[in-house]
C-alpha cells in the first residue's frame, strides 16, 4: 500500500522565504557598508561587527534562555537590525554603547513584543532614539568622513550639515551665509558629509533602494510618498523665503532622509499592509520630518517621525483596506 | 494576436510546466470495472435508478438529478451492475456509487457515434437546454456546476456575452489546450449552440498566450462563426476564475456575492462547449472526458480520453506507471487540485488532470512567523487581506472574518503560494469560509 501526502491546495510554493527577503535587504545595504568603511575605516568595521554580533547574540540568548524556544538567528532578521543599527550611529560611538543599542533593539523593541513580525516599532530606530536620548553628546559628535586613502590619523569631528543649518538659521543667519559651510550636493551624493555611518552617501543608499525595488522586497509607495511630501512641503517654505528655509534638495540629501525612506520606513514588519495605507504613512513621515527639522528641538526628525507613524500603523491598517474586487461594479447592465 | 489583456488585481505566475502540451489525445482502453460516484456535481448528489444485476448500455441513464442543482448520470460503459455501494471518491471519503462490470462496448441506439461533423443547429433554445440537462453536463473545468442552470438566467437578468474559458491557467494541465487543437470545430459549434440557448450574439474565447498554437487555430476556425472572437490573454493565475476572466475579457466586475449574470456574462469552459456539441448534435451524454496525466517524474506525460468511472490507476499505467518517488497525487492542477488518498479513485466529470508529484515536492515548508510583508494582500485577485482573514479564522473571530469579506475568497491559493513565511493561509481561509457560511445560513433561517 502506497502512502501519499494529503494536504490542502495549493500544492506548490513560490519559493520566497523570510530568509531570502532578509538577505536581500542585507545585499541592498552592501554599497552603503562599503562607503562607510571607505570613509570611516576601521571604526566603521568595529561598529558594524559589534552591532551585528550584539544583535545576533541577544536574539539567541533571549530565545534560548528566556523564551526557551527554537532560535531564529539564521533567518537574517537580527542581522538586518544589526547593520541598520550600525548605520544609525556615528562611527566613533564607544563600543559599550553599541552593545547597549543592540540590547535595546533586540530585547526591548523586538523580543518583548513577541519576536519577529510582532514588533510595532522598528527595532533599530528604537535603539537609535534610546541612545540619542541617553548619550546625546556621543550620538551627535560626528566624525567628518575622510577617505581611507587620505590616511588614518586625525579624525576630525564636526556637526552635520543639518546641524549647521539649524543652528545658523536659529542664530539669525541666512542660507546664503551658511552655504559655504555645508558640503555641496555632489559631496552629499558621494558621501562626503558628516553623519551617522549609513547616512553619508546618498548614492549608495539609492543603489540599495533600486535593488530592493527590483527584487520586490519593497514597493515604491513609502519612499515616493515620504520624499515627495518632503520635497513639496519644504519646497513651499523655501519658495516663500529661500533665505530662511533650506531648499528641498538639501532636505532630501542630508541627514537620515534617504536611509529612513529606503531602509527604515519600508521595514515590512512595522509599516502598513496596503499600498494606500503606505502612501498615507509615507506622507505622515515626510510631513513630521520637516516639521521637526524646521520647528523642533532637534536638527534631525526622520527617526522620530517614523517611530510616531509606526504607532499609528494599526489605525492606518483599519482605515485603508485594499481595493476589493467587485466593490465598485463596472457596467452592470441588469439593473 | 492583438493586444494581450488580463485582469487588474493581484495574481501570480507559477512555473507553467505544461509537460503534456504536445501529446495528442489518446483514447484510453475501457476499464474492467467502472466506479461511478453519485456525487459528481456541485450541489445535490444524483439518485441511482439501477439495481444490482441490471444490464446497462453506454449512455443509458443510471442515476437521476435529485433537485434543481443536480445532474443526471449515464453509464459510461456497457455491462452489468455489480453493486451499489460506497466508493472512494476524490474527497477521500467513501460515498454512494454504482459499480459496473464491463462487458463489450454496446452503445445506446439513440447516440450518434459516427465522426460526421454536424454544423447546422436545428434545436431551439428550450430544446438545447433540455438536451444539456438530460445529458448531465457540468462545468468541465473542475467546478462541476450543472451547465443547464447557467443557461437559464433568473428572471430580470439578461445575458449579453458568452465567455468561453480556454485559459487553463493551472500549471501542468493541458486537457483544454489539446481539446482546442484537436476538436476546435466541435468546440466552436458547441459555443454557437450555447449562444443560441442564451440568446446572445457575442461570444469571446479567452486563451492565455502560452498556447499560441491554440490561439491561432481557433482564431482561424472562428472566422466561419459569426459573433465568436478569440481574445489572447497575458499569462496570469487565476485568470480562469470566472470573475477574473470576465474582468480580463470585457472589463466588467462582478459585484461581491453576485453571479456573472449580474454583469450580463455567462462563462463556460471549452471542455463544456465540446460536451454541449456532443450532447445536442450527437445526443451523447457526458460519459467521457479528456484527462491529462502529468508530473515531473512521469515517464510519459499524456492526455487521455477516458470514460467516467475509470480508476486513475489505469491512466497512470498507460503513462508507464507510478514513478518510484511519487509522494502526492493531485486530482486537478497544483494550485486548486485535491490530493488523493488512493489510486482507486475514478475519473469523474470534473477531473481535468492527474498530477503526480515527487516526494521532495510533496510536503509543505516549515511555517514561520508572519513578517507582515503584505505579499499575500498584493497577490489576492479578490482584494482581500489573507494574513488578517487567516488570523481571524485561527482565533475563531468569525465576525471579523465576515466583515473582512472572507466569503469573497475564491480559494485560488495565490496567497499561500506567495507567502514567504510558508503559512498555510488557505487552510485557515477555508475554515473561515465554512464557519462564516454556516453562521450566515443560520441567520437567514431566522
Ligand atoms: S485563496 Fe482567497 S484570499 Fe488567497 S489569494 Fe485566493 S482569493 Fe485571495
Ligand atoms: S505573505 Fe505571509 S508573511 Fe507576508 S503578510 Fe501575508 S501571511 Fe504574513
């Protein structure tokens, strides 16, 4: 007598997996990793390694000894969180702070919610904000990027372009006065601006974004609506008074804008489930970011904006349903 | 070939694996014993009218329709009724059936068994419907809804388009494809007959463009048939779903919970159109059908014209036997077919193919937590949120499942096929549908 497997349809599977998606994100981050190593040298490697090992370690320990279940450190999700956390801190952050960041990201933001898929907030961002509030000085002293080819000595620290502009404008200076102090847009694109490790090269981030779009890991909705909102909102203000407000391109290329739009806001676990919802979510993040950047206490607002919108996601999911088939009948002739 | 159309919402594109596409239809030898389950249509099972020891001829009525949504069953073989007993059917359960010991091949005299093509349609609409009903025709694509019911629109509804489903969007299956290539004329006459019964002047035959030979062949033949056109469609699963096919061909959306007639459409499968030709022009009831036998390890992927009641073991033998490492036998295609428990299951009116899967293809992947990627939502052709519905069903929150429109689910499996966490979404959706369906029926009773 032959024994056959009996299970419900479908009997085939598309072969996509959580692991493939997570490693897809990792591949997408490679350009930005390379750029950060190029500019920050050994320090960048130190931050990356500590952050990744920290995240994997805490995931493993918590699952093994606290939850006492199987471990999922192979699925790539803790690896992604580790790299993202490294991207979100300055390359000269003390090592023990990185470990604390990893503990916060995995322990507090991920595992306490029930692990993979259950967290409401983006773990790496929770850790970033936690570190920013706990260690504001270390988290905002940014080493100036300097190609390794220029030698390793003398790391110079300085403010980010956003910080320069914020401080300058608050002190009553005009944009034309501040322009010489900030990097050109070409430098922003290539990676010659101060900032967290993963923020420094817009081009590397965009490359990663294109890769994820092609691989269908993300869709265009969140980045486009978020960045579109930023451009329109900051553009209106700039058009109003170009001496008092930075222009849209500046906002797009500086700070955590692209890192946030491409890698943080698109985190599938913490973003809305429908494309319509994602458009609203991106809009909210863009709007809040500019509000915080211009009128808030911090020069940078992307992280707060994303975390705030993370909290609203359950409501967005309730309010924005997919377009149902047959909800709007086309031509119904029998009526 | 014209512009390729398709439906707008969701959809997936599984590997096509049409291994038997080039195998001409072979007539399968008669079985020694025919096993005929009484429940072969969607709706009420038929009622046996023969008893043990009765002599029957091919095409003789052996079971009658037992309600509005039910059909006649005719003997697919000639011989003696061996017994009326429970027989194993595609569901894996034993259910009432008729077993006939085959003896010779003697046909009922009223059936025209010649090869002559009869083009002229002499019956009027009512006579056609009566013949279709008498012949026990059901939808041959697998849904097995009695055909004649679809030919009688409810009062106040008018059909405008007849849409013939030549999509065959299930991977592997090729029975409709072969039928279009080899019985194109008959299929088109059958379409004409259906048009006459429905009183429509336009029929569209939808074929996916992975069958260019069928598109060309039917397009050429259709020139002689007024009102029938061929629409080439972009390959996309589940385009063979009625609602998706209507959307793809005439761009109308059947409202939630309604039938195609609501937007003036009636959909029939190419296999059904062929069976209509045989029933109306040749007086031949539905006693055989084309069945693909296929699978990656099958030595001879083929298409057989098999009598209803033939145990699938015999089809597999004709394809040089069950491969060593067969782990799963699917009645139908890999997306919507049912896994069988035994090789004794017979061919029934709704059998479109037998798919033999290798051991390594047979088991599901290990489920992992939902990562909220929403891919299930993106591919759902009905615009549902499978992750949410499956969770609601799992937690027995049937009110939520109902509000979130679980009843609109067409069980196409696209969501589960796509889910990177390998969650058995459709298992939960089916559970949700059956529970919500029961709750709704209860409520309507009150
Ligand atoms: S099985 Fe149901 S829920 Fe899943 S994709 Fe198909 S219609 Fe949508
Ligand atoms: S496809 Fe699977 S993992 Fe993704 S949201 Fe749907 S159920 Fe969750």
